[in-house]
C-alpha cells in the first residue's frame, strides 16, 4: 500500500509539471496560426493590388460604359458676329494695364446703333471685364455723367485695361485733342482741333490780340502771359474760345463734330492679358460669341 501511494504521488507531480509546458505549447501554436493567417492575407492583398487593374471584375477596366466628364461647350455665336471684330491685340502683351489696348472695329457700315455697355472681354483664364457706360459728349473740368455706349457702323473702339485720364470712357470729337495738353492718353489723342481764328468774333478783335491768338497752338489752352496792354475783351475771348469747353460750344452743331472713335477704359489696376500668350474673346450681353482672337505661341 505504501508503494502505491508513492507511485500516485509521483504521477501527480509529473502531471503538475506537464501542464505549464502544455499551456505554453498551446499559446505558441495559437500565435503560429495567427501569424500564418496574417501572412496569407497580406500576400493575397498584395497580389490583388497588382492584379486588380486587369481583373475582369474591375469596373474601371471593364467594358461597362463610363461616365464622361461634362464637356465645356463654346458659347453660341452672337447676332453681331462679323458685324463687330477684334482688329488688333498687339498692345495686349504690355505688362501695364494702361498700355494694354485692344482695338475693336465695326466694319459693317450699315450697322445701326448697338448698346455694348454690357458686353465683356474675357481672357483664357476666364477673367472678364465689362466694356461699360461712357460719356458721348464729355465736359471738361467736372465729373461727367455716363450713359449707354452705343456704337454704329465704321466705329473704332480703343479699349484700355486701365483707368481713364478724365475719369470716364468717352467718344472723341473735334475738340477732345484739348485733353492731351494736361493728360497722357495711350495712344495720344490727335491734336487736331478747329482753329480759334475761325470763330465769328475773332474778326472783331484788335490787331495785337489777333496776333497773340495766332501764337496759340491748336488744341491748346493758353497758359502764356498776355502782352502788356492786352484788352479785357481779348483776354475774355482767349479764355472762352481757346479751351475744350469753348471749342465744344462753338462747334458741337457741326455735322462732323463727333468722330467714329471711342476710348473705352476697363478701370483695372492689374493687367488683364498675358504677356506671352492669350486669347481675347468678346461676348455680347447674352454671353454669346462676337469675336475671338489669339496671340503668342
């Protein structure tokens, strides 16, 4: 009986020493299984990533119809296409807005009055500027009111990206050359104005006064001192006639008083057109295409 007890004790001690080893083996086996599963999944995903582009189940490469990006359609043609044309864009390459000039012409002589106040010029980047309102008959020395810019056949528009030296866009006339005396216009206004000596009251002046008037250049307001002894009537004549407003008052009823040239200013502080390459697009008030011209390579 003692021997049996000793054997049972030995068996119990062996069983106790075996159980921790078995637990460790079970844990190691479990970790090995987990690692194996992780390894197989990683390999599968890696292979799937390489082959997914060519997989017949890949919708991107399948023959199923794909949704195309929306096309940007050009604007429809304006009624005024071929009536109004962008003539030159050479000065658009300038880097200063005051020097950026787009010349637009109306080659169709039979085109009647058309309001272009809401027409726009657009560059390649989609930036736009409205031609805007203007003064049909600007007045010197005051803030001018503006109205619709109405052009007609044979008119020429010189459109500057910058600001107007006189504050507004305007139509030129026989007297606007006076503006050039005290302001810088690009391109310069023509210094061609009616001669002051052609006014009716000129012949009533004394000889010394007439001689002085002859020394005043065309389109120029007198800034020289009058000779000693010049009469008050002579001074009044020169100050009232040899000026822009005096010229307008004297000549505005002439049939050729208005010129077919407009100076349009977009009022920008930065350039609108790229220096190297751009497309100048003219749209009417409905957003329809009037004309488009590209420059550069």
